[in-house]
C-alpha cells in the first residue's frame, strides 16, 4: 500500500545472503551483465512469442537468460534486491511448456512467458510465501492463489517471487518503502540511491530492469501505481473484484487487488486478462460477471479523439514544479491527439476521508489477516497478536529501522460489527464514489480523469523513513475503481507517470486511452542501473 496518510506499502533492504529459499543452479549459458548486451532487453510478450514460434528461442532459453540476468543485475552488479526467491522448478516448467508447444501448439499469448510475482501471493510449490516477514518463513501454502492458478493455466513460467515492503507496508507509519526483513532493500534501477516505491517495489524494479517481461503486484492504496510510476512502467489497479484476492496475504477486502505491471500497455492488458475470473473463494469476484473481456481488443484503433478527460490538480499536483511540467506536457499532447480536456476538475472531498480510510484498513487488517493466517501450517504465527509478539522477540531482524505502530493500532480494533467500522466504511464509499469520482464524471460529462501518478522517486532513508511528495492514488483506491498509470516523462532522469481512472469496470476504455497516449509519447526509457 502507498498512501498519503500511511507510508507507502513499500519495503527496502539489501538481500542478505542472496535470494531466499529454494534457489536454482546457474543456467548453462551465462550472459553479459551490461544492459546493452542483454538479448531480451525491452522485449514484449508478442516479441518473445514470435521468437518461440519461429524456433529462434525456447521457453527454457528465455528463462535461462532471465535467470542469468537476475544473477548479474539483482544479486551482483547494481544489486537491486528485487527478487526475493527463485523458483527451483522454473526450467522444468519451461521444458514441459516447450514440449507442449511442439505437440499441441501454444495455449495462448502467454504460453512459455516467464513471470515474477510478489511474495505475498500464495504458491503451492517449493517456494515460500512470506510477505517479506521472517514470521512466515516455512512450508509453502497448501494451495495456489486463484490468480496463480490462472497464470499457470495460461502457460506462464513462474520464475520466482519479488521482494516488497514487508506486510505490503502496513506495519509502521515511519517505514521505508521496499524494505523487508527477509529480502532487504529494493533499489531503484534509475538511480540506486532512490526509492523503488511500493509496496510492489520488487516487481517494479525487476520489470523495469528487464529481469523479466511482466510481473504481478498488489495494491491497497498506491502499491501498484506508485512503483510503476517511479520505475517507468505501466501498472493497472483493477476494479476490486475483477481479479481474485484468495490466497493473497491481505490488508483489506474492501480495497485489496492484484494487478499487472509491465513495460507496455499491451503487455499489462494481456496479463490482466489472464488473471481475471470468478472465484468462489472471493465473493467480490461474483460482481465481475459480464465485465471480463479481451483487453487488447481494438487497441490498434485506440484513439483520444473526442474523449472527454478531466484534469485533477489541487491536492494532486503542485508539490513539484518539474513534475507539474510533465503533467502539462502530457495534457498538451492529449489535446493535440483530439481529446476534449476539462482543466481543472475538482474532486469533492479529496483528503477528507484519509482518516476513515485508515480506520477501515485497520479493522479489516486484523480480521482478514487472522483469517489468512489460520490457513497456513508450519509457520511461527497464527494471529496478529502472535505476529506482534514475534517481532518483539526478533527486534534486531524485524524492527531494526522502524516499528509496528499500525500492527498495534489494528490489534486494538474490534470486530467488523462495530458501529465505528460501519460508519467509516459508509463514509469512504459515499465520499469516494457517488459524491467523488462518479459526481465529477457526471458533472462534466467526462469519460475519465487524469492526474500525476506521483512525484519522482525520493532518496531512500532508512533512518527517517519515506519522504515522498504526493500522489493521486487514494480516490480510486478507496472507491475500488480502476486506474492505470503510463510513463509520461521524467525529472532529472527519474520517471513519472500519469494515471487515467474512471468508474467501476471501465478497464477496457482506460486501457485504450492509456495505449493511445503511450503510442503517441513513447516516454519510457531504459534504466541506467547506476
């Protein structure tokens, strides 16, 4: 989670002893460590698929190249610490998919494509699922998360898991994004002393640095959008319920969602489409019926011409003049492409539900985490109270830089039947939805809203914690509505994105808007890794 009231759900630390857990033998054909020499640099899913279809590459070879890249860039060299664990069965899975391609043909556009997923997503294999915490180190969960089942069914190669802000950054009010006790500190590939944001910091840094083609993050408030923006990526936070949360370490069933992180809009859309589907283990997904679609359909004809877009400024801009210039240039480009711009648009109640959002998250975190921990066997803790005690017993490893204030506040909360919880949730929904985003769209007859995703990456500070400038993630996060960030420019070489968002279930439209903008600007730059 990354939000303006609570420190971003991020985490940073230098990998201690390399990637945790299962490990794998070195691939037989090592590659050069420099970015320029990397054979797969900036290759899209389509390009990788074409290489496999032609026989130039196999899924195994692609996996080998990415594994060698992880060894050279993530563990050595710049030492990004973005990958927390390698799947020891990755090459075996790739071999099986290569055989299947020869015998039956590919399952679809993701067949044989390696992927990295965040370490708060359950996998029933030889990898751990820990949310970056030593308290969950131990046996793997009994079952894959629903989205992992979907990705495996699509023919993806689960290459490993990414580091994150421990517990998705819902532990301390003074945390440093991208740090976890298990994985260390994730470093931003565009400037190694800068923060990768989070909490999906590892996924953001890994995809940006070409350690893999695409990855999966999770968001409660900002944890996909912020690391995507600061790492020069496309990130999609879907409508809550489009992608299942079962088997994902929770914060809030009201706001949590997994989502894709990629270097292009098309790749992000392909990945999100594969993740969606109704899941009996997550009641929220029942609302997705009729909203699951091929998000790449019609992309080639995507246009901004005649689209009415409202620009959010006020509390969502003005914190960085150079970032504001990126927004102004993005708006000018949209106008030149035929968009009908309404600038500015005021979002009612902006900033007025930060406190109630935090209340809801604390209530739901206690309830939802206790329910999740009850499903895990062989780990050190079964409740939030036990987790707090575990951290107190292991302060040197778990609490060396910041504490667990949010844990303590959450543990004091009562059940979800409390009147205070119900009132806070009702306030959030009204102010963010009907009187917020929906009201703005209706009042100005808008298709979508646009804002700076956030400012440029800040310098990492393990002593004082995060000091980011601001973001626009909270309205869509609290509403449970979709948003997509796209690279728009940079400040001194540090990427900045703009976010498009609208009402529930508008992912197909938002993807087209983002694609049209992306194709006209081509703002993504390859990171310097220094």
